[in-house]
C-alpha cells in the first residue's frame, strides 16, 4: 500500500505538468493582445515597451518556463511565507503571478480571499447531499419497487435532469419573491458576530446550498441504490440472514458497509464537479466566490487570473482522483496493487 | 419481478408473431423500447418539442426580434394572454416566438455537438481497443482530457476564440461552430472508454477469431464484425450526449458566454430574463421548462434504449 501510494503520487506530477501546459498553451496561442485593452492614445513604441516588460515577445518555451517557475516555485514559497510568517530567501525580488485586471495584486491573494465563500457553500451542499442521498438510496434498494423506491427514483431522475440554473431561479421565485423567506442576493460582507448574524448567514446560504445539494444528491442516491442492489443478492448476505441476524443488522453491518465502498469513491470523485457547479450557482445568487472570480476574470481578459483559477480546478480533479483511488484501496482489501 | 415481465412479454410477442415471418434485431429493440413506459413518454414529449421548434415558426409567424412597443406602449412584460400566448419580455418581444426560435438552436447545438463527440470518442475507443500498440498512449490521453476542468476551460476557450471566429464566419455561424466544436471536443472521453471496453471484449469472441482465420483483413474485421457489435453502447451514449450538450450550451449561455444576444437560445433567454424575474416570472419559467423537459425526456429515452439494446434481454 505504501509503495503504491508513493507511485501513485508520483504519477500526478506528469499529469499536472501536462495540464498546466494545456492551460498555458490555450491561453497563450489564442488570438488577442493583452495590450489591446489599453487606451488608444498610447504611442506604438511605448506599447512595444509594455509588451516587452510583460514578457510577451519571448518565444513560447521561454514564456512557459518562466510561468512554470512563477507558478510552481514562487507561489508555493510565498504561500508558505504567509502561512508561517517567515521569510525564505529574497521574497521582495521574487516575481509572483499578478492579476492584469486588478493592477498587480498577486493572483493567489485574490483567490485566497474568495475561497472561504465557495468552500462554505460547496461544503455545506455536499454534506446536505450525502445526508439525503445515502438513506434514500439504501431504503430504495431494500424496498425495491415499493412506492418509496419509485418516488425516490423518479425524483432523482428529475433532480438529475433539471439544470441548476433553472432550479436556482425557481427557488428565488418561490422563496424570495413570493414567500420572502430567504434573501435573493448573498451578502459576502456579512460577518458572524452574534446569533442573529449567524441566522442571517444560514438564511442566505439556504438556497445556494439547496440547489447544489439536491443536484448532487440525485446522482448519489441513484448510485447508492444500484450499489446496494449489487450487494443484496450476494452469498454473504444469505449466510448472514441464515445465521439468524435481524434484517436491520444485516443491512447496516453487512450490505451497507460493502455498498458504501464505491459510493465513498464517487463522493471523492464528485468534489471537483461540485466546484464547477458552484460557478453557476454563484452566478445565480451572486455569491462572491471562486466561480464569480473566474467569470469576472474572463470578462476582463485577465489571463493570469484565469490560468490560475483554471489550474486550481484541474488540481482539485487530479488530487481527488488520487484520494478516491486511495480510499478505495483502504476500504476494499480485495484490491491488490502490483 | 423479472420473471413475471419475461413471461408477459413472451405472451405479447406470441400474440404478434403469427403474421410475422421473422424478427429482426432492430424490430426486437423497438418492441422492448415500446414496453418501457417512461421511455415512451420521453419519446412522445421530445417528438412534440422537436416538431414544435421545427414547424412552430412556420405556423406562428411572429418575428422573435420584433418589439411590440412600436404598436402598443403597454406590451412589455406581459403575462400569457390571447395576443401573446407566452407573454412578452422587457422589450415587448413575443416570448413564444423567441422560445421557438431558441429551441431550434439549442437542439441543433445538442445534436451537432453529440455528433462531434461521438465520432471522436468512437474513433479513439475503437483504435485503442483494437490496436494494442495505440492503447496505452490513447488511454493516457483520455485520462489527461478527463482531468481537465471542462466548464472553466470551455468558458476560457470561448472567450478567447469568440472574436476571431466571429469576424471570420459571421456572428451566428462562427459562434455556433465554436460552441459545438468545443463542447464536442471536451465531451468525447466517456464514449471512448465505453467503446474501448466493448471492443476489447468483442475482439476475443470466436466469430472474430473465425474471421481472422479465413483471412479477413483488419479494416473489414473492424467495420463488419466489431463495429456493428459495439453499436449499442454508442447509441446510448449518443442519446445521453445530446442531453449533456444541450445542458452545457445552456450553462454557457446562462453565464453570458454563449451565443450573442440576437440569437436567443433557451439558456440565453434565461440569462437575459433572470433580472426581470420579479416583474415577469414567465420569462424564466418557459425557457427553463423547455430545457428541463428536453433533458428529462432524452434521459428517459436513454434509459429505455439502454434496456432495449441489452442483448441479454433478447430472446
């Protein structure tokens, strides 16, 4: 297992490098000039100097190499410095990836500022999804073809088919416009100081969390159900029942434990997807998170910011694929690594 | 449960059989598909939607861009009425006409993007399943593509190439091609994996061995023996691919990065009208409902096809 883990972690390095290359190449080879947004009154020779200062005239491999160093050496170093309040080498001279849109603010600082909002919404949504989906999937499978199962299956198909941007708008229509239960727009500046502001925070999170959570719950419930159904006809279940264990005990201690192995893997694999889903949800409810940062950066043509946020999404996918693999190995001893 | 439906279907078949001489593969599929209630409902709903957006603008000849403010100053943000069956938007344009027109584009994007992704996915899947030497590099490539964050990357690519394609091919065709190509190119990976798996298992079957032993050349084996047998996973993923592509296009348009404002796709209509939700909720309910109905019915059809095409159910 240990050896497998090391080997598996080593394989993500070439993957990440390949992804960074794709992201860099797409943005670099694309038509369009970053100085085109500057005022027309700037003289051509000055424009040329700006291009040069930005490193735009270098050949592609040089630009990629410089970007790699900024991205994989300078940024992590600065992150460590900020986290532990120490200084490593000459940090004043170190070039950081800076935003074009926000006048040289380091991109990482902007991302760290936005991350908590996204994490709060995404984390809560996933928790809601798991809490709903697993019991629904389990009961549907045990009582296959019962009314509960049919209703559950039908709703999970609907939840899976209705896009989040429509459920979000419907919720706004129902709960904000008609019933006035929840605020329409998420207030990011709200700081939790007392009970009232905590309730306020919960109220404004309710709809974004529900929209993201229900969508994810639909997928998870379908999967839990089919995983349970795979295990129910197994011999070990019959043995356990024959030994006289009560149904509840067999379901929880035998079937559920085995059925949850692929479900846990799917939960890990779904985390990047829910971050992507947050891009849309944040747009509906105006949550000032990572997704909103990306959309804003795209509209402003802020290439460094777009590159970094996109790479963070890719990083999440790669890391959670790894976590899913490892969890699968830990939970299921039948998997052998060779 | 399973046994009961089996005998019931056998009786159904027996009742229909006397006048039929023989049963074809596709005839069987059709029979099984018709027994799948949800799939049938989905097929009917989808047929109505397709018919509506194709024939609708011919029957309902209101210009989707025409603003009725010119005739009547009160004709903005109207609820459904006799004059405007689905109401009007904030500029006094007819919602039904815009939704019919938008549906054409949304469905066209779905179908064409699916064709792109299925073609590419099948090609990669067949090549890597059939030629052992290509398997590893192609599958590594597929894994890499799967690790790319598709929604952010879609947004980025569309933002970057939108203007140059617009000036090259015109705003409508340029964006259509861009959206379709990008959705297709970022969506072929699941198909490739499924097809590769099927090819790998079919390649080991005796009939392929027999074909090889009588001297059939490789292209003929691929086309005549392997491809027809991997058709059913391809058909299922093509069906679900249309839904996925429509969903992606709507999401792009909803984020304001899809088609320009004079091309009202369903997602674009949601994006434009979401700010008027308090004044006139119908504006978002209609396009959202059309998207959801389309995707739901395609998913039902996909489920039904998966069951109908399953050779284990054939008898």
